[in-house]
């Protein structure tokens, strides 16, 4: 739904505490119907309540302009570094620096998000992870960023990489030389073989420990049985002696 199709107080719904969204949405729709604007009332009544992560991002956009501006600047820097590398003007080092700046800007917003909940409550770690994923996606994808910066985000978003530059960037980066690829393959194969040997050795030790425990248990059982047999024989001897005395 386009922004110009909604009255101003409908936009304000996304800045309210999350638990107030539904009753206030109903109140705005009712007022519009009372004013005779049934189409606007219908559009407002159809507005979806945002998820917890989306609501938190909306509050960041609406109340933390400085931190959001720093994030936007870092996101622009990341895309510029990617574009420069694609065009042969940049370097992997510049891209790493830009990525680190973007990560720090996202981290700052996540820390701020911890204090946005009423009553001193903190969002769960899964919510913070979804917030971070959405912000990283917004840094990479202009369409997602527009949704985030609107302050009316409905659901968290994800990006498979660095947006529309991802495939081009992968194609533009120089491939590893054949010798380097061969060395990497050999090293990977050696790591796999070493891991397999370690796993086999762990299994051998586990089996040996289990056999030793079973043997110890059998020996203990035999000793207990022998002790019981000796006791029974001694008892039999005592009874025979008593019988002979009686005779």
C-alpha cells in the first residue's frame, strides 16, 4: 500500500507500543468510517501488525536518526566498495574495511534495540538475530532498505548475500591459480583423512573401554559366585558334622 493512500494517523500506528497497534488501528478505522471515508477506513483496517523484530526496527528508524544515518552511510560505503572492486578500481582490503564498518553500524543498532522495550524488558536473542539479519539485508539490497527506512516494516527480511551485486562480484574476483587450488584441495583432503583417523581411534578406544568394563564385570561376578559356592560348601560341612554328632 502506497504511503499517500493512508492518513497521517495511520502512519503513526507503527510508532506505537506493539500491544497498542490493534486497538488503535480499530479506533482510526472507526473514526474514518464516522467521517464518511469508508475506503480509507477499509485500508486502515487491513493494515497488518508488524512482527516483534520489524516493530523494533521501526522504532529505531523513528527514534534513532543519528544511528540510522550512520548505518545508511556504512551501507552506502559497502556498496561503493563492491562496485569499485567490480570495476577494477577497488581492492579486497577496501571491501573488508567497508564490511567491518557496516557490521559495526548494525551492531550499534542492535545494542540500541535492547533498550527500546517498555518496562525494562529486553528482546530475546532470536529477535536480535532477526533484527541484525534484516539490517544486513537492507545494507545489501536497496528495495529492502527502502522498506526498513519507511518506518512501517511488517516482517524481518533476509538476503542471500550482498544483494544484486553478489553474483557479479563473485564473477569479477580473480579465480585462484591452478597450483593454489590444487594445494587447497590437498590440504582439505589431508584434513579429512586426519579427522577420519581421529574418529576411528576414538571408536577403537570406546570399544576397548566397553570390553574392559564387561570383562571386569564378568570377573567380579565369577568371584562373587565362587565366594557363594565356598560358603555353601562350608555350611554343608557344618551340617554333616552336626549330623554325625547327633548319631
